[in-house]
C-alpha cells in the first residue's frame, strides 16, 4: 500500500478547482432561490384572495341572517291573535328597533287586512307576510368589480286554530255551590269558549261540554243512537262495565245498562203526592246534559250559564264521556246527528287518530275527588215488584212469596164500634192487596197496642174499600222501575222491614243496589288518561280548590308538567285563559 502525502502543489490545485466549482454552485443556488420566491408570492396572493372572498361571504351571510331573523320575529309578533296593534305597524316597529326598517320592501301583507282585535272576530285567524331586501357592500370582491350582493328575505306567519276538537269536562257536584266556585267556573268556561271561537276559522273548532256529578246525563237525541237496557222516562245516563274504563273507545254495538231514576239518599216517599224523587243519580235537568260537538259560542255559553250544582263526584264518568266525544269509534253516532243536532261540517268527527292533522284536547276540572256512585242491580231493575199501590187511598201492600199473603201498610188493624161496644179486628196478612177484594173483620176479644190477637170468628162483617165517591179503590202492582221513581231506597227498606222483618229488608237493601267508590274510580281514571295520552290526546287538568286526593289524580292524568293547574277563587279565569293560549300555540303554523 502506497502512502499519499499532500504537498503545497497539490493543495494549490485543489483550491483553484474548488473556487471554480463553488462559483458555479453559487450561481445555480442563486437562480433556484429566485424561482421559489415568485411561486410563494403567487400562492400567498391566491390564499389572500380566497380568504378575502370568504370574509365577504361570511359578512353577507351574517347580515342576511340578521335581516331574516328580525323579519321572522316581526311577522310572528304581528300575526299573534292576541296582538291588538296593527300588524303592519308591528312589523315596521320591530325592524326599526333593529335599524333595518329601511330595507322593508313595500307594505306587509295582512289577512284579514284589519287592525287590532277586530280581525280575529272576522275570520278567526291572522296571516302576515313581509319582504325585505338589503345590498351588502363587498370589500375584497370589488377587485373583480363586485361592489355589492343583494340579500332578500321573505317571512310568513299565520296563527289560527286548525282542526281542534275539545272536550270540556266540568265538575258540577254539590261542593261547587261553596265559595262561589260555580260562579267563577261559569265565567272562566264562557270566556274560554268565546276566545277559542273568536280565534278559530269557522268549521275548524268543535267543543263538547260534559258537566258531571254522580253521573253524566245525555240529551234524548244522543241516547236514541245507543243500545240500552232498562227504563228511565225522565233522564239519560249509562252504567258502564268495568272494562270500559281501560280505553277511550265506545262500543256502539254493545247494549249498555241504563241508569234508573232513583236515589239512595234520605227517607221519603213521593208517591202520595204523585211526584218523583229528587237528588236522583241520573239528573233529569236539561242544564246537566252534555253539549255535543258545537261551534256556536252563544249556544255553548248559554248552556254553561245554566249549570246548577248537586250530587256526588264521578271523575271517571266525566272522563269517559269526554274521551268518547273525541274518539273515532263514536263517529257513526255523530254522523247520524250531523246537520241537525250537530253542525253538518262535523259529520266526520271525531276525526281519526291517523291520517289527519286534527288536534284533540280534553280539559278536566274538579273541586273534589272521586266519591261513591250507586247502581240498581238485577233483578230489581225491571219486572213486577212485591209492592202494590192504592192511589185513591195512598196505601202500599207488600206481597210475601213464602205465605202468598199481603201486608197492608198504614191501614188500622182494628176499628171501634160504639154501638156494639167492642172492636172489630182484621188479620195482619190478607189474601189480596188492599182494595182488590172485600175483606172480613171479626169481633176482637183481645187487643194490644192497636192489634187484635184473639177473635170471635162467629161475629164478622165484610168491608169494601171505596173512595170518597163510593167508587172502588183498588191497588196495582208496581214495576220496580215505578217503585224507584217515587220512593227512596231507604223508604223502600222501611216498608219491607215493617212487613217482612229486618233480616229480609236488610238483605234486599244491600243486594238491590251496588256502589263504586274512589278505590275503584281512581284507577279507572288513571287508566283512561294513560290510554288517551297514548293516542295523542292532549289533557289539561285543573284542580279548583280541590283536596289532595283530587290533586294527585289530576297530576297523574295531565299530558305533561305544564298541563296541570291549581286555582282558587277567580284565578280559574286566568287558568282557562292560559289553557286557551297554549292550545293556540300548539296549533301555530309558520
């Protein structure tokens, strides 16, 4: 291996070559560096231009959004049915406060073109349309001769109640007579009806009113659409089977037991005066009947104004009928009434739950809680009773099946014969009802407390029952329906106790009538409310000075937290007004 040594000569040559090469490299490098600077400048210009365009677009979108938002708010406020100012002025005022009024294009279009609250009483709705246009200055796009871009905004708002079905379920039980409750309820309900009618297009709103107490009474024309069993010539109510309270539907094909004209309260007999019992379970007064799918506020308000209070509280029955009048299953019955008792345009109501845009609302109000409801049971609902009535002598006779004999009520057992100086007496049990045949009296040989216990059968006389004119006075067998109509449950018990004894009378008393209390009615009510919510029915509940039990039930029935109200005194007027506003807001279209 050869050793290489550096000499001055070698070093000088290398240095010379290095200087030459380095000058060439430096020239090359200088040339490349210049090329990169031009490219970078071009890229920076492109980025700057794009960023400038983006800034202009962002400014345009911001100003456009500001204009559209202000215009939307303006027309929404102007279309409000509660707005008493001119809608046109409202739109202009809103834009002016935002400094945008100069961009409004023409005048807002208002339908109906009437200022103030008068508009809602003409058409029942309000529609406001407005347009605005703004030229937005560009900063960067000017380089390409784009000085401004025009932003146009259009906004339309309409407020109306569109296809709403409402059931007002109102408590008219006896406690509503206290503390002006019924008076305040009438004011609240009437104002609600008027407001809803004023702010609704004609034919879009139907209201049913269900006043309830112990029972719910129906008008004759509706009762004629139903299949019922039992007789009540004076009033129309139905006893529902337990499973009917699990659903909102009504089975028009089924036969429903009719509530008899009777009362379980007090002890009185109105047959001698030829009058009917009062405080009956099924109220016969027209002002207690249901109003069905009406639209005329004057008709509805007159009905509300006629309300009277009395009876127990059956929230479950009020709910059942209120939901029935919203349920599609009841449409065939309403169709038969349309054009007569129901406005013709409601022939297809209650609308189906699917396939249309109808809103169904139930407003449930009570000042109490579920109490007891009574019903007459078979076999005491119809057919011949064991009581006979002699109208001319005002005397009952009770038939005893075991002895095949009759007991005469309020007929003396003995009579004094002043000529003979003794009492004539009769047997306690007779072969016929009082007056239907002659009867025999015998000389009484032992008498105690007005009753003859020993007779001298060899001395007898025949008696004939006649009226004051000497005409025959006979008895007729009463149907059970006739018995209930004029005699209270307790008075019937007293007749049977006098004739048949306490044991048989008590057996009849507890078997002839059944009752349903809050322990059954509360679960029924909750079940129906759950079924209604599942079908999309909106439920508002109002506890009007109600006890805790009533409040608890209403809270469970409401659609949501905002649909439950409590009120005292005349606060109920504001509560119903709030419910009306909520319904309108739910139906607002924009």
